[in-house]
C-alpha cells in the first residue's frame, strides 16, 4: 500500500484517507465534509484543467480544489 496526496490520484482510483495535514479553519472545513482518516474515497473525475476533482465519499459526491487536496494523504493499492 502506497501513501500519496489526494491530488496525485487518478480517475476511478480509490483509497482510504490516512491523514488530513492542515489545521485551523481549512482543516475543520475539510473534516466537516467527511474527509477524515479511515474514510474510503473514489476519484470520480476531474475538470478539463484538472481542478477541481470530484470525489465519491459515503454515498455522496463532492468537489475539492487541488490546493485543498494537497493536505489529504490517501493510502492506495500498489499497481
């Protein structure tokens, strides 16, 4: 299992969040969206210029900017 930033994940790649490496207001907002350690995510797609990224989490879809995705560490299966 490899640990990478969420920004580095490919379309249709899934993984489990291992850490949210930001505090303060931004960290709280990210956690409030359900992006917490242990949560399973799937990269559903990306905008034409690769920002933002659409994620599937807990049965819902959310959009996250790449500068926010940089703070989220994800464990993915080695390919």
